[in-house]
């Protein structure tokens, strides 16, 4: 089966053509047009500018990916959550292609796409499609959304916890902006953190004592703002790297505590880490170490580096599982849903 994946929920126009045959994954073609250079100028994603850039990129990128390739069996497109101006471009392109090529459409939730990203082989290589042992506990941490979800089987999700305010990636980005890093600041904080002392500043770990798997990052953002208001790196012995390491430690700790709390309660067979923040090396290694120590029989899955951030390959792979169940939609029924929560029409 060949699936065309289309992703345009935020600032990447990404298209992938994925073939799944005899449990083998073969990426026929993939291409992503990033808008980072445009949004850098404004310090964040401006929805109207993102929409316009997607509109400029989407047809050339689709054309490049489909050039000299077989006609796909289905088109999987991100319908939400995300920026409506951005989602609309991918959704309308998918509808037009579906009409033109007369192939079925699949409506994909962006966060479900992220959940499947750890099953993708390293970029540029083929690989075997492994089964997920259920139940699987998924920590999805991206720029717009952060959640802990229990996956009972393909397509069946239960909400275990979510952020009550800012997403983890958004927190990284906003605090990075406070210290003068360009958008997107998450990777820059994580790079600076490598040489800093994570114990230099004792930032709060909000809600860790509360018996819930929800998290909250607004308090940490305020604490960072106050620390920067009351201190300068020139006048203290604390360096920018120490500050970044301490922020990273606070975010990672709070994600680890809640994930392990959920894991102890639900005893999953698999723990999946996904979303843009899963590129963070501290989060990747610390979660892996903690799982190995506390739940040694649980399998830990995380995306290959190139697939942590938004990409169409993960949308195509999620689409494959829907296509297997003939879970198709029609151009008339397909619409962009910027607030679509993964568990809305599941559990
Ligand atoms: O999933 P994603 O590509 O886009 C959304 O769906 O939002 O996630 C992007 C987020 C950004 O907030 C970015 O700063 C964050 O992922 N991010 C990181 C790292 N790499 C990307 N955050 C912390 N450490 C990183 N290494
Ligand atoms: Zn994402």
C-alpha cells in the first residue's frame, strides 16, 4: 500500500510518499519546506504568514515528491490540531488531489502522527514495521500540545494527562526568547544546557505533589522571567548555560515525574516519547534510564532524530493504519479542525 502524507499544521510544509509492503517500510520520496527563516524575523509563527508560505510551497513540494512515482492508494492529511490558516492549505490540497486522482482520503490528527513517528526507520533507509505492544503510554510533547495518552489499540486513545496551560515546547521557546535566542529557541536552550549546571537555579516543578498526571508550565515561565528581571549573568556566578540547564531540568523533571506516575498506574507494555521536544537529549536519555530502572519489561520507543519535528512521513504511517481499517473520509466531510484533541472522538 502506498500512502501520500501531507502535513501543514504549523511552520513546515511536508509531503511524503510511503510504501508499506510485507511489513517493510519504504520511503519512496519525502520533502519538507521549512518556514523557520521567515518566522525568525518575527520571533514566532505568524498565522497569516504561515498560511501564505504553505500556499506558495505546497504544490511544488507535492509535484517533486510525486514525480516519476506510482499513484498512491490513499492520501493522509493532518486535519488538526494546529493553525487554521496552515491546516487549510494541506486539507484543500488533499481534497483536490483526491478528486483529481480518484483516491480515498484519510483524516489524521497531528498528535496521532507524532505517536507513530518512532516506528519510522532512520531517514533515507528502509526498515521493518514493528508492532506496538499495547497498552502503550504516549508522552507527546510539541510546540503547541503536551499530553500523556494511553493507547489501547490502533485508533483508540484515552486521555491520562495534559498541560493545563503552556505546552512544553512553547515553554522552551518563550523562555529562550527571554534570554535572547532566536525562534525556535527549544533546540538552542538544549544546546546551551549541555555545558551548564542543572542545579544552579532551583526552578519550581509545578504540580509535582498533586496526584494528577496533568502538568503546568506557566509558573516556571514566570519564575524564569523574575529571575532574569532580578539578576544579570554579568553580576552573578551563574552563566547563561547554567540558566538553560536549570530550565531544561525543571521541564524534563516535571514531564518525567508525570509520565512515570502514569506508567506505574497503567502498567503499559510500551512507552512512546514523541513530538518536537522528544529531540531533547536530556529528556530522551533520562526517560529511557528511568523506564529501564523502574519498569524494565516495558519497551521504550522514541523517534529517530529527523522524525521528532513535524514531518509528513509520520502522517503517512498513521494513515496506513487507518487505511487498513478502511477508515476513509470524503472531500465533502474533510475539514480543518484547529482544536481537534486526539481523544475527542476516541475515548
Ligand atoms: O512537534 P513540533 O515540531 O511542532 C509542533 O507540533 O508544535 O515541535 C516543535 C517544538 C518547538 O517548540 C521546539 O522548540 C521544540 O519542539 N524542540 C525542542 C528541541 N527541539 C525542538 N525543545 C527542547 N529541546 C530540543 N532539543
Ligand atoms: Zn508537531
